[in-house]
């Protein structure tokens, strides 16, 4: 299969990130002696500047770290609902909807997540890694096609908030490709955090400096401005919510597969659905099936649908929701799900619950395409010592207002909670939404490691699964595996309000032959054609260490402005 770019390899380290300047930030840190955690944080903070329509500096930033000694840790990087939130407010005042604006605000988590990673496993200060984000916010960067397209598509939403329009609609118009995009207020906000860090570091060292940068955001002037603005707009976020916030350190979900070990984040995000879909595929058996042939794609789509049905019935914040994760990934449950899959026919609706919890969705068949929120990006790093970093920062910028003077939007990730508190991912004070971003890793049987992930909402685990199988089952090179055409099912409720549901829907990149698409339709799939290559299919980035060759390899998805660098 032809790839438009080569797989890149280096003897020391490699990075792949959702924007080429974020990749240059990470590689600069690695070349300066920083480790994968330092480099990943540099790229992650920069993505909040470089993809301002898709990622927010004050959004979410789930992180997975695997140190060279095999220690694995996930930093949730996901804020909770304000403690003062009335649990029934969306049912009572908003007609069962989570509206645009400040009422969907949860505690901003990303600054804490980056700083927590640096405190626990990094070697550098916040200013060392944030310098690149500050440069690109203050000096600007070139508008690229996806940024121009996204802002133009959401022009009316940006225009309803004067503070957003001032940044995203300069002169009242969406930015054009090639123009310089500047975020001066955001540069000043990040610079303030660095200045506070510098003062504390001079007397107390690196850890004191990191604590000061954290305090500048969560207890200092930035926090006060955020809370003043949110409360003036009739939101619920308080100084206590911010001052008491630290990202939860969560165990990774680990499952063996063909001698490798897949690591995902927990059921506070959709990560375990990746493991479940993979295990369903394996137990069903697909040896002998040709890549992207009708039999293979049918089985893949049905396994994804089964895993996503269990996501809908069970996943949520484990502090509030009992998630039967061991049962969901058990051989007995996997076999019970497989018994529902017809190898010759698509299931016409969402697979029903098997573990006694959940109500099957009953969504309308619709002719239009699902509502898509093009938020999220991703960064993967492996360093010369064998440390690996995987992070999926996120939060869009058109459905909540920018805090005037700060240049940032406090996390609007509340959109991924259900308005009904009775749902497993329903709203509650202090509860976290169920997150789509889900960084992952695969530890290979020969001792290598592959951090990988993607933007794409509900498409994320589907794109990740296809790329993983392309590499480790079909034997493709990393870049080839990333660029290969993909499919995505929408036959389950969306993670985004209004939680649309499209029974039997599968979207297919049109490089997959018409005969294959017709064969899927003949099995009962409602096939919708995507273009030959589209950002709707995700943008998988991955880095893979190869101990046998003594190299670190990297690939990046041309579906978005992602690039890899090795050195």
C-alpha cells in the first residue's frame, strides 16, 4: 500500500504530534536533554495554542506515561463538575439539554495535568516546556486549512461571544489560510505562570517553581478572573473548585494480546472499549481475512458496535458509577457478545445490555451525517532511555466564551455528560464527564513500546484499533498503517450533545473499493461514503520503539496537520 510520507526512524528518540510546530517543540526538548515527559508536555501545551479551535490550554489533557522500568501511570487530566451545580439543572431549566456557554464548564484540568506530569516524572520546569507555546501565541503561526475550515463552519457560534470573535474573527472575518494567527492574551497568561514559577524557583528549586506555576493558575489572579467571569455569566464554578483541584492518578487497564500488552485509560473515558473491541476481534478470529475486505470490515464494525454498546450502558466516573470492567472484558462476556454477532448480517440497532444495566437506545434513522465536534489532538513521544508519553489534549472553542483578557476557555467538557443524572455518565456535583480522548500504548512482545492515539470523538478507538491491527496483524509499516483507508460506525449514541444515534450507520473512506462498500450494504450496513481521505476518520499519531533494530520509529496522519520527527 502506498503512503504519502515515509515512516521516520532515529537512533535516540521520536515524536509525533497533531501540529508540526508542536513536534518541533518536543524534539527541541529531547535534543536539549529532556525526557519524554518534558517533551510531551512541551508539545501538549503548544497544541493548545496551535490548534485553538480543537484544543484549549485550559481544557482536558489525559496522559499516559510508561517509564523505562515498566512503571505505568495515567493522569486523568479531566475536571469535575462544580460542587455548586444543581444536579437537576439541565433537566429542569434547559429542557434536558446541556446548553452552549458557561453552564457546561467543568474545572479546567490541562494546566494541572502537565504540571503533575512534570512533578512526578519530568526533569524540567513549566517555563522550559511552555516557552514554545508562549512563542507561538505571542508571535503567531500560519493558519492552515483545517483551522480556516473549522472557524468558517462555526462562524456564527464564534460571533455570539465578543471575546471569541476578537480572536477567531479578526475584522469580522474567519482567518484565511497562510495568514498569521496571534493570541496575545493567551501569551500573557502563560507568561504570568512562568514568571511566578521563576520567582519561586530562585529560592526553592524546581519543585517549588512548579507549585508556584500551578498556584498562579488555580489559586491566583488567573483563577479569580475565571471565576468572576463564569459567575457573572450565571455559571457555577467557584474558587474552591479550582483551589482544591488535582488530576486523579488512575490505574491503566492492561490486557494481553498475542504476546503484546495493550494499555488503555480507565472507564472514566472510552479507553476500555478499545480493549474490548480488540478482544472481541481476537476471539471471533480473523486470520485469513484480507485487509479491508467485506468479511473483515463487517466483523470489525460489529465488534466496535458491541463494545460501544457496553460503553453506553456502563462507563462513567468510577467514583460515582459502578463499572463492571472485569466482567466486560471477561471471556464469558466477550463470548456472550460474540454470540449476538451475525457474520452475514449487520445488527439493525444497538446491541442490548447483557449485564442487567442500561436501556437500549432507540434513535431515528437519519439521512444526514452525524454531528461532529472536531476537537482534540494528540502527542506521542519515546525518548533515548525508553520512557514513553501519550496524551490527548482537547476542548473546542466555539461553544463557550473566552475569558476576556486571559485568552482561554475554561474546560467546556461538560458537554460529554448526560443531562439526566440517572445515566451512568449523568451530571452530578464533583463528578467527571465520560471523556472521549483516550491515550493508549502497546508494549510489544520484544520489549518495545508504541504510544498512540487520535482525535475524532467516537471515531477515536475505531481508528486506533484499525491502525494497531494494520501494524501488528497485517504487518504494515507504521506510516502505511496510519494512511490506510478507514471506516467508522455510528450505531450507538454519540458522546456529544445532543447524543445522536444512527443505527447501522457506517462511514467509509472512498479509497475502499465500491464493490466492498456494496457488499457491506448488502449485509445491512447503512453505508455513507466519505471522501478518499478525511479528517473525520481521525488523525492517528504513533511512535514505536524497535529494540531489535535499535531504532525509534514514528508516523503521523496526513488527514490533519500532524507531523512526526525522529532523531
